[in-house]
């Protein structure tokens, strides 16, 4: 363990105080400002620095312990865990790792894993989807077509489209594995500025994916989803510039929500 390092903290006055503390400490840990082995200030000192109660700090620390970022030993204090102990599939942790990665390596890993899961889901959805699921996919494709010039609205529907395909694959483990990755992939900051032609190309991809699933063509669905994954990866790698901002994830219903 190293000596305690002062935490950079601004007094917090917004709602959900413990969540704001979690976000700030998480950013500092993942960015390396608070490296593994760092001893954190005591609860009273953290409460003073953040301008909140000890109860708020205690709840924030509990959440960070669950994410594997911090360990607590009564009588010994609190310190930052080694990177190997972090829950890298936790949406907040993964999003901050993508933000903080100087060489975009975490983004590449995220895109690769999303492709593996999405391609497999599309292939299985072609033979396992129910009529009701197929109807939902058709409705989403039609709604996306109408908002292709509205990135925010389009990406909300895009998230729902991929979530519905994962559900249609008929494998709950696959669906649950895909969910936290989708939350990060559809984070607002990744898509802050999108060229209209990108969404037009994505729409063409989505229609090809839907048509293959509707036709019961697993190979066609697999190939269409693979092409789409390559288009998404190309767009993000070409245009991404990680920037500070509000941590935004996608909720279970596919809608964007502040963390």
C-alpha cells in the first residue's frame, strides 16, 4: 500500500449524492489519479472533502467495493484494489475504462466482444424468434427509418433493436451478457456527433438484418450483423474523441439515462 493521496473533490449538492461520489471516485481510480494500492482518506475526511454526510460516503464505498475497485478492512482503512480485482463488465467501470484508454484498446475490446455476441444472437434469432418478437423488430426498423435524421431518437431505437434481437435468440445468458456491453456501446458520449450518412448506412444494415431474421436465414442474419458490426466499429474508431462529461448509460428499456 502507498501513502494516502488527497482526493480531488468538489462539494456535491445534487440529488442521489452517493451516486455522484461513486462517479467521481470511480473516474479518479480508473484514470490512475488514485492508482492501485492507494490508501483512501477516512470516511470523515471524504465526507468533509465532498461536502456530504458519512452515510453518503459509506453507501458510495459499499458500491465501489461491489465493483471490485476498493477494499475495506475494519481497523486498517480503505484502499484501491489491483486492476485484476475490478469488475470490468460493470457498465460504469467499463465505460470509464473506454473513456480513459489512451490508445482506444478498451474500445477495440468492447467492439470485438459486442460483435461476437451480436452476430451469434442474430444467427439464432433467425430460427428462434417468435411472431411477436419479429413484429417488434419490424416496428423498430420502420420507426428508425422515420428518424434517421435525428441521432438521439435513432440511437434509442437502435439500442432497442439490438436488445430485441438478443431476446429473440432464446438464450437468457446471452441476453444478460449483452446488456452491460450495450449500455456502454450506446452511451451518449460515443455518438455525440454523427454524420447523417453513417445513420443511413446503419439503417440499411438494420433492414438487412431484419430481412434475414424474418426469412429464417441464420447465415444471412449472421453475415448482415457482421457487416453492421464492422460499420459501427469503423465509425467509432474514425470519429471518437473521448471527452469528459456526464456519465450516461442506457437503461434496461434502451432509453438513455444519467447514471
